[in-house]
C-alpha cells in the first residue's frame, strides 16, 4: 500500500488532478491536447517517479495529452470501458493491474480523478493516469518471505517471488469463470487459447507440502479500489528452516527404546514450540516494520495533501516547514526559491524560528547552502559540540544535533534550496522521509508557479478585454454624435452597426440591423436593394471607395436628395475587412440655406 495508493506517484497524479487549471480545461475539452507545456509536465512526473507513461483522460473517456517512454503516445485512445477510468469518474483514486494489450507486459495503472474545482467536493471530469511495470512490486515480494504471491480478485497470480507461477490460477475455474476472465481482457493473452495452469497447492490452507517441504501459509487482503474486489497477498514460510530435519537417523535408531522415544517426543515438542515462537516473533517484527512504513507513508501522503492546498510560493514554503517539523522534528528552517529559470540567485520564501539576521538572498555556490544548490545533493551536517549553529527558543538556546540541506529539484532543474536543524542526528529513515517531502515540495512549487502564471495571463487578458470594451464604447459615442447617418458592414457585407442618426433617418433600431445585408432591408426601395448590395460587395473586395448622388424615401415619408459615401477597410492581415458608409441629406442642407 505504501508503494501504491499511499505512494509518491499517486500523490503526484492526485496533485495534477486537483490543482492544475490547464489539465481541468483539457479534460473538459476547453484546451487543445498535447501542448508542449502539458507533455513536458507529464514527462517530468514520469521521470521523477520511474513511470513508463503518464496520460490525461477527458470526461469523454478519450486520452487527450500523453507521454510515453516508448515514443508512441496513446493520444486518441478510448478507455471509457477501463475500470480505472470508471473509478476515477466516481472521484476515487485507484490502482489497476493489467497486462498491456499492446506490449504484453504486466503493468500498474495509478489513476487519480480530475476535479472541476480545486477541492475534492466538486464532480470528477476525467483522470490522470500513470503506468509503471511490476519491477518494484516483484522486488518487494522477493524480499518478504520464502514464497510471496499477489493474486487478482479472480485468483490469477499477477506478481510474486516465483516467476514461473505468473499467470497460474489459485483454483481450477468453472467454464463460466474462465469465460469471464477471458472477456475481461485484463490479463492480455494469458488465457486466450490455452487452458490455465493451476498452483500445485492450496492457498487457503494454513500449512501445505511443496517439493518435499512444509510451508506455513498466510493471506491478507490488498485494497486497491479495484471494482472487481480486493486482491490477495499470500506469504509462505519454509518451516524446515526453523524445524531442522537433521538427526532423523538417530531417531530411527532409538525408536526401539521407549525412553528414547519419549525423550525425542519431548524434544520434538520443544522444537515445535520454539519454532512457533520464532515464527511468531518474526511475524510480529515484520508486522511492526510494515506498520511503521505504512505510518510514514500515510504521514507523507497527508503532508502532500496539505501542500497541495497552498496558493502562493510563500504559503507553500511555510507549509513545508510545518510539515517537516511534524515528520522529523525540525526546530528551525529556511526555504530559498529561485525567481525563474536561468537565474543564479534565490530569495528567502519562508523561515521557521529564525532571526532577522537571515540573508534575504543567496547565490549559487555561496556558503554551504549555495554549494548544495550547485551540487544538487542532500547533505546532513553533524554539528560538533562547539559548532556555529544555535537554536533559540523562549526557554533559552541549544545546539542542534545536525543540519540538513537539500536542493528543491525537479528533474535537472534546481528550483531552490531548504535548510533545517534538528536536535538529534537523523537516521536513514528520517533522512529519506525528509528527502521525499522535498521532492513533493518541488512538484508543488512548479504547479503553484504555473497556476500564478495562468492567473497573470488571465488578468492581462481581462484588462485587455476591458480596455477593448471601453474603446468600442467610446467609438460608438463618437459615431452617434455625427449628425448624418453612418453604418458599417463586415467582410461578408453584413451590418455590424449604425449610429443614432441612421436609426432616426430610416426608422429602424440597430438591433434589427445587425447581421443583415443591404438586399434584406425592407425600408429601401426594392429596385435599389440589389444595386446597393452589389456596390457594397465590390467596395469591400477592392478595399476601395465610392461616392454618388441618389434619391431615397426616408422615415418622414418624403424623398430626399442624398450624397452616398462608401469606404472599404482592411483587417490586420491586409485582407478585406468590410466598409464604412454614410448618407448626407442634401435636401436638409438646401432647406437650411447651406452649401454641400
């Protein structure tokens, strides 16, 4: 469980599905797939967690953006029928084990839902999926018992310490069960033609004989949110290692002696009890180790979820220092973050229990912390009794046992550095826990920066849109102030708008003009509409000008002598964009005694 549902890879895809705005937009079809930034981010997640492929499934069940180590991305593949997608749409993280139909290898699909909002309360609109092979699981199983097997809900051996048993069934299936396994397509071509092989022992018994040896058998459920049920872990212990068979010849020779028989019976009983006690102690130690690992992974997963909630770089750095205190007992700490790619200086993003003398900026190579950024390696500095570091508190001051420095690194890019002080020298587990937390910080730092850049672009677009709207409104005021009718047509000779004088002259509102053409205007004489339409199209196509005299009936019921102007204009690409037209009423000028 610590390698899968509670692991760093699941945490990484969960972060993407919860926080990244571009992923949400792409899942809902609002953003084009396979942008360079998206493919690069998916590749970064894969590289950081040894995944062979990472892809995004939209709410339509189709793979949108994807990255694959084979160079053959799965974009465009419909996976709506896959259980991992169906579980993601139910807002559930899940691990789905299957044999790849394309490659024939055993794979794990880590899937986290993509939420419509930045909280888990909203609906799921897709899923982020990472694919790995079974190497880590196989290696873990080889180290845990004499024989270790991982069984699917259908009883298929999917992983284990005995490779020759992969694909075996724990029990002989009925014809209906075998048909269901084949229809599922989860196990590739394992059962397409040949009859399945059956394990040479029962996994349901507590003790079995295999290859002339006795084995103790234990079973445990593995909950991966598989829609077909829980998986089963089977561990088998060779009892001959704790109950030796040596000395059987002596037993045979002494069988005739009643006293010897009684003594050997007592000895065997004591050996059996000793073996049981040794097995029980080993199982208890194994259980304690597994519980400790699970607790550490659970703490790390919980810390990752809290880091995901940070909206700014400073909030993220503060959260990291709080979580490091909870995980390894940090009593003092600093986080420096690089402003952007290509820079050589880093600014202080957050400090925990530090004084005002802390430098606001450091450069690459400056001091131990700057050297840590250049080397890209974590360092644990055990402080001597008279060392330079001091931890201050309300009760006084003390010297830390060690100082840990680590680069905040995503792939090959160093995003910043962290430094913390602890009372004791950290052991290997604590150091690994801290290093894992720094990796999570790096991923979240990149996501927060991307989110901030997106917000900035949206704000810039919003400001530009408001300015454009204000400019258009001002232009409309200017046009409305003109005393003679003015109108505009688009490149297809359709009305874009008109001023107030046009509405009064022809007795029609702008809302009844927009989108219509000259030939559609009922208030114009029928014989003139086609002429106006043809003339407008010619002026637009030539980006030219036109002027002529004509007589038109207006809304007052009288026929007016009018001077008609047309002027075409081009779009930003130099192509025909439309025209501006104007009517000058010569009759009104004559009645007022003016000159045209």
